[in-house]
């Protein structure tokens, strides 16, 4: 089926993409599109946005995009000053200037901070927004690229600092170093100036695994002596969501820790915390704390349950600090925050009160690396109609009162007066109650409400309420936004995910269309006024809505989608998805996937009418190859339908880019909605 579209430089591929791009541009680049694009760009570039800094040494750091720096700058502020937008920020790294000098588009994707010198980092630079990464050593104190420092080849890669002068480098720099999925499996002890291929091997995952990784806890972390041993951890990802954790034991050998493969875990120098994803040892979703003896004969002892979920509850985030365990529980989509004091002999969780208006809560470390840092968390809370707020949670003094101290609030990106947000439930085909949030505009007509539905439903990924100027634009234009928490995701616990894996995939699709039908049943809208949008696995979801449930939707906007369930595994990254979807080389698995594979479910126009379809992709998407989107569009066209297709030249899987590029992609989708579900 149009396999030439799998070859990027095939002249027929180039001609097809060029022709379809021109068609979509002519249709959607209207004066309204330009107005939306400019408004979205201005939102991204706002100078008065909420700043959530990270501390390195004596400095606060912030990544900031602006009108003058659309690719962004890294900037710093003395740590004793309030991180306001009008403070005296000092530019540390100018990405626009750097890219201009290099003649290449690098997208800032974070930094790996040295635990030994917090102002020394490895900048993570994405090649055009793709998964191909370059790690570049940078000194934030002197604001210079380190001469003769680490500068790794562009590849799928990650790293951790082993010492002030060494990193554990995992990079898919050649076939030997990569897993079947193309992700790095071999970790090497890399010194400055050395070629990764020549560096000594530290650790290897198996060729058939998904990835390998390493991390280190230095004695500096617990205030130990310089001659004390580091704790070395090694992780093997067998599948997405399945991993084994190892340590280097007292005799110097690598030993696997007694943790279930299907669990999420975190460890510090004294404890391990993990969440059960199956009922192998504890009920699914249980959070367990254990004592950790890294160099003892039995590394993990004394398990005790911190949290055992009831129906509708799930642990959404957890971590270990130096002397605290912290976790968040989502109780039927309502967040609850817990602290565990590890200095007590038999610690029990203590609930931290949260502002009632927050629909979602998350946290991150205030210090970029905890080794020389303090036990301080930055907590972020928000809602669909509630601008994000930041809070400081200082846990350094165990005798002090634990409370959230407000540190900042995002400006309002839209006028939410008169708008409402509500949590509702739909009943899926098998009777399962499926929660979803609906956020309503100020004024709307019963039965005629334009609705944009968003979903994902895969790999255990959890969606949560988010404050978004882009969604606000939709609301101000009279549309509603619906976020569906369907099976395949992790919103209601690990079982919510696993029941929709493999041959149970249909449950995710049934859940999503059940929400669409519930909106009609409740009188909000009608099918011709409902559009759905999702990306990646969510792109598969929305493409299935078009081909399986065309009468329930008025428009389908599918982004970077997985489309061909018979060939997704021929691209390296796709081989990591077989545990989620099935193995196309196994007949039973393939037959099950073909029942919903969008490419294989397309029918001729003479037999069926599909709602308007907009397919969006990126040429350099190396996670979900753009041929999925191309071949879906071509298959629809060959069957007599008229989809819209737009492939952007860069941006990778996440649509990264400068402020104009990011705004344009969203505005194109909104132009599609304006001409379909929002048309009078």
C-alpha cells in the first residue's frame, strides 16, 4: 500500500507531500488563521508568564522564549532575588545565536547537571526537535562552552555524571550500541575528548531489550566521606513499562534487585519505593516502601504498604528525597498530596492540605540536582480554568510546619468569567464508567455546542487538567473542550492501562466514542459538532474514530499518528510498541490489530462517508515515521475521499520549534476546526 511513501527522499514522496501541503495551506491559511497564529505566538512569548526556576549553585535558572529569541535563551538570577519577569535576568546561553553560528537548528531539551559542580551541565540539544540528541558540556558560571569538554555525536542518547570528569554515556552511535528499538543499550565510561565507540563499557542491556540506563548516588548525597563507595544503579527496560533494576554489590558484581519487572520504582541511599503494576506481590497500584542496604547480603528488606488504592484511585507521582518520600494520589481525578518522614522508625503517610480549587497537582525538585541541594520542592497546581500557581514546600527542617508557600501565579491567558469545568462520566460498551472533564464556554446553545475532544489512551500515560491559552482561545471562540480519561491510560491505576493492551485495545476506542455519545445524550451537542484530536498513540485513537465511528464525529484532527498496525515494527522505534499493541509477525496478534488498523479499515467513498479529516506530521519524526500519516492520506485519497494533510519539515514527534512554528501548527488545526465543527 503505497510503500514508496516510507522513503523520505523518493521523488514521488516529495511530490505527494508538496502537493498535499499546498492544498492544506490554500484551505487553512486564512485571515482568521493568521490572527490565531499571532495570538498563540504572543502567548508563548509573554514576558509576564509564571517563572518556575531551578537552582544551580547560587543561581536561579529559567528557559525563556521571547519575540527576540524565538528558540529561547537560558538565563539566570542571583538565588536571593525573587524570580519575577521584570527582575535583572542575565543571559547565560542564547540558542538563536548558537544555531545561527552553527548553521543548524538545535532545540533545547533540558540539561544534565553535575552533582559535583552544579553550575556544570550537559546541555541536551535535539536535532530539529527529533529524538537525535547531542550532549554539549557547558559552564553556567563562566557562561561558556567548555573547551575540550564533552560533545557527543548526534544520536538517541542519555547520560549521567560518574565523577567530575566522567559520564556514563548511553548512545546509539552504532548497531552494537543500540537495542532492537534503536534506543541505547550500552553504557560507556566516557572521558572528555574520547570517542564513545572506544570508551570502556560500563554496562550492557540485551539486544532485544528496549533500553539500558545507569545512575549514581555519590557519598556527597548523604554527607559521607570521600572514600565511601558510590551506589551504582543499572536499569534494563525490557519493554515500555517493564524494567529490572540492578546495583553493583559489595563484591563489585552487578546484582538484580528483588523488584517486580512490572513496577515503577525510585531509590535513595536508605530506601526504595515502588508501585506494583500487577498483583504479583501486592494488589495492583499499591505503593510500597522498603529499607535499602546497597552493600548488604539482602539489599531490600522490611516492606510496608504506604498506600493501597480503592476503586478510582491511583498514585500519579512519587519520589524519594534524602529523608522524605513524597507521593500524589488521584482520587477519581481529585489530587491528594502525601509526605512520609523517613527519619522516623516506622513512618506513615501524612496528608498535606491542598487548595480546594486545584484540579491537578505535580511537583519537582527546586535544585537541579539533590546531591548538594536541599530538600525543597516546587509544587505546581492548576485547572482548566485556573491559571497555574507555584508553591514552595520546604522539607529541610523536620520539626517545622509543612505547608505550601505561594511563590507565583500565571497571568490569565483568557477571560474565564462565566465559563465552567465539570467532571462527568460516560458508560462504555461493557458497562465501565469512563470519567471525562468538560470545560464550557461562556455562551452556548443547547444541542449545538462545538466540542473538541482530546484523548490518548495508551502506554499507561495519564492525562490531567491543564491550564492552556490555546484551549482558552477555543473557549473564547465558543467551543468546548473535553478531555477523556479512557482505558489504556493510567488515570485510574495500572489495571486501567493493562485491560486495553493487545487484544483488549478495542476498549480504549469504545471508551472514547462512549464519551462522544454521552455528550449528545446529555444534550450538549450533536455528532456533527464534535471533533476529536490526539497525537501519536492518540493519533491512532482519533484515526480509528474516523474509520470505525464516522457517524459520531463532525471532524477528526490526527497528529503524528500510528496508522499501519501491520508494519509499525519495521521502523526501529516501533519495535518497542509490540508489548502494547501486539506483534504483527504473530498471526493472532496481527488479525486482532487489523480489525482496527486505520490504514486497513479505509472503505471506498461509494460505501461510506467520513467526517472531514486533517492529518498532521513531521518529516523528521523518528519516533512515529511520517509514512504512517502519508500512507493514510494517500489511502483515503485513492478511495475517493478528500482528507487534508500537512507535513512540517521539522519539529520531530513533539512538534518542537521556534515560537512561530509551534504557534502555526496549532493555528492550522484551529483553522480546520473553524471550517468544520465551528461553522454556522
